[in-house]
C-alpha cells in the first residue's frame, strides 16, 4: 500500500481535548450572557476562562508535537512566567515613579508602585520559605500565592473584557448622551480629563439619529472645593464651542458615579416616560465599572470611554479593579478566605 507523502499529525491528547471542550463551553456561556446584557461581570469571567482553557489546549497540543513545537512549549512553560513577571514588575515600578513625579503622592497614584513592590515581596517570601524549609512559612506563602493568583485571574478577566466592551458599537438610536463630571481645576476650570469626556460626548451626540431629538446631560454636582457645579462648568464649555444650548440638560446634584446615573435617570424618565435609551460617557479606564454600576441600578445605558494619558492608565485601572472587587465582596471575600483557610487552621493549632 502506498504511503501518503504527508506525515500523520498527532491527534489532540486528552488534556488538550478537555481544554478545548472547556473553552468551547465557556465561549457559549459568554455569547449567551453578552446577548442578554453585555454589562455583567460574569461576561469578563467567562471570557477569561475561555482564553485560559484555549491557551492550555494549545500548550498541551504543542507539547505533543515533534521538533520545534515541543521546544516552544517547554520554553513557554519555563521562561515566559519568569520573564513576564520581571517585565511586569519593572513596568509597574517605573510607572509608579512617573505617577509620583507628575501627579503627586496619594494612595491612588501609588497603586502601580505598590503592586510592583508587593510582587517582589511575594517572590521574596517564596524564596525564604524554600530556603529555610520552615513549615509555617511555606503554608503562609502557599496561601498568599493562591489568593494572589485568584485576584490576578480576576484582574486579567477585567482587563480583557473591559477592552472588548469599549469597542462595542454605539447605538445611533439613543435618546440621551450623559457625560459624567470630574473635579474642576482651581474649583472653576475644566480639567484635561473632563475636557476629554466632553469632546467624546460631543462626538457621540453628533453620531446619533437626529430624528430622535437627542439631548446631552452634563452630570456633576458642586464639590466642597468648587465654586460652581461641574454641570454648570461643563455646559459652559460645550456652549462656548458651539454646542446648541437648547440640547443641554444640567444635572447638578451628584457627587459619585452612582448618583450621576441615578439623578440623570430621573431626568431621562421625566423627559421620556415611555422609555429611553442612553449612552454614558466617561474616561476609558472608568467605562466598564460605570457599565457595571448602570446594570446594577437598572439604567438602560451603554458606556463609552474617552482617551486618557497613557502614564495615568495603570494606576487608574488598578483603582477601578479594586472598586469592582470590593463591589462584589460577597463572592470574592469568601473565595479568598477559602483559599487561605489551610494556613489559618495550621497556625491556630
């Protein structure tokens, strides 16, 4: 019998098949959940699980392939975690130093630096536990790694899905554009960050179907260090640049994102009691968390983001993730406690 000129390709191994099947399952769950509502945090988890199992399947397949494929799999397992961790720590620390130089010393601005130092501390704890072979220290290090891996996985899910969410198409049939306020410089002037939101809000407004007679809501109250409300300053900024004053609504009571959405929703329901659709504009790093809040409040909104200075993004994104992690504490705290439980039990003996 003549042999084929092509070498037979190895069939996927059991681990690879399982990983691909799991990836397909979570991809289906993701598609169903996104169609129901793209603003749920479960979407981020489903996407993270899909990508993780897909990567595991590819790695398992490469490990069984002859020649370069197997060498690539070994190199990926052996080198990428260490190299990636070193690059991540270096980036976080350098970004933290940039934030200190440009934004000043606050906890929010120190987040990327603190994360970089924290990773170094965890690696140091693992090294000391390995060298000393101290049982209690090893248990503590193992629990810390488990908790950090859980948080890191959620952060990965958050990052990836937030990137996807920001690229979803904007509905042209929306009735309102809501621009969320931010602190005023010197208590009276529009900051570059807020100007970025307003310019994106203008662009979104211009893209809407004029037959719906859309309105733009400037949403922001007056802080203790501000001489006028953010809504008033935002409206003045827009009118000075040619935005039609009769298409503006001022919401000047809110102090938080939740209040931005709640008070704006009251104005929208009053104007469109039969039902409304809206697009909320904030900065890109804040857009997905704002979407989660809108979902929890029952506000029918899609959230879009405006550009932010690149050096500001790491700390701002970490801050947003911490807020999301705390928002769903009823799930996250028990999971972290479960992962750390063996150490607690051992140390309590």
